[in-house]
C-alpha cells in the first residue's frame, strides 16, 4: 500500500470536523486538495471511508476502523520523534475533547489552559457537541478521545469518571415576579412561558424529567442550545429558564439575572468525564489524570 502521513492527517482532520471544507481550513489547503487525498486513500484501501450527507460527512464503518489505526500511527510517530530528540518521558501527542460549548467556556477552559501550559508538547483540540448522546457517539466513533457529559451515560465500552454535581435553578429577570421570592412553586411555574434548551441536550433532559414529575406541561416561548442567547431572552423578559448555577454566575453577580429555587424540588445532575475503555495514548492518559485531580476545583466552580 502506498499512502503517506499527509493523507492520514487529512483523513483524521475530516473525521474530526465532519466536513471537507472545515478540514481544508484547519489544514490551510484547498477543499479540492482534501477531496483528492481522501479519494486516493479510499482507492488505495478499497473502501469508502466516509458517508456523504447534505450536512457534511460522517465516518463509515471502515472509516471508524481506519481511524483507530491512524491514531496509533501518529502516537508511534510522536514516540519516535521523542526518542530521536532525546526529550525524555514528557507526554506528547494530541487529545481531542468533546463537550457542550457552554461547559467549555464556563467550567473547563481554565483547566484546559493549565494543562497545555503543563504539557506543551500535547495539542488539545476542542470539539463542541449539542447533547450527551452526541458526545458519547463522538468518542465511540473515534473522533474524540475524552468527553464531558451529564449522567446517566449508556455505554458499556466507555470509562466513566464522576467529576462534580451541579444544580439547575430557575433563571429570571430582575423585574420578574419570582425575583422577589426565595422559592417558586410548581403552581406558579405552570403559568410561565419557558425558554428551554433543545431536545437532546442534557440540560433539557433534566428539565423534562422535572416537568414530568411535577405534572407541568411547558408553555414554550422558544428553544435554543445557545446559553448566551437564552440568558439574553430571559433578561429581556421573554420568559424564564432552567440553567446550571455556574452558567449564570456572572449575570447573578452583576444583577442581570436572579436565580430561584423551586419549592420541594432539587434539580441535581452528575457530570462525568468519558473515555474509551481500551488502552489510551500517553497524552490522553495525562489529560484524564490532570482533570481528575481537579475534581474539587470543578465542584467549587459548579456552585454560585
């Protein structure tokens, strides 16, 4: 077989971005160059590696198998570079982390930055997802190494490490009637218009479980997976929402939003780190250990 590291790197980038266009932008090449390299690789292997869709591409079954081998190839290449360069046992390579965008911004970003400073030879690539199911799917498909999601997680093949618990609170504007009370009642919530995350998002799943327990049929004002947009709509008086305490810390500090608990209900979630159960590259192991050692900091950050 005749293929080179450039083709394999292009293949891995397309798998990560689910797009020839985004892969080309990341690699600083033209889209036609990406298409040509993928076509040449598919012809050499005699298998279609991607399934083309209207919204981009996704790995075919053969592509998932190839990706596992490609990851190991680049790990070995990096190990060879370290050995020839006499750089000791410092972990090197790449870690692909997946989670909902708001979690990256509000909770994990400081720890990712600290990890990259501690391990300068490890490249961390961030992949945003819209739901726990998508995060799990990305790891199982081999396009992410580590993920962060709320439990429960249904996969016997993943390693699940508990990190912290958080709580969903009502988020209301300072002029809303709930802003003057310590606790809102289920009866009161039934008459409110609600701004919720889209179905599939872990926050929406927890919200719907509460509505089912409380016998509430939500009067939806709108749905969005954009946390900042939801908070803007709440501040504008369009409706109220259910948000993790940490997601509105800054707005609570400045008085732009008011957090309100619900009488007789505590909407708690458990957030975990996910990874494939099989042997991990050294860079991934270092990343997992680094984040796990900071569970206490994450738990404190998850509170208001």
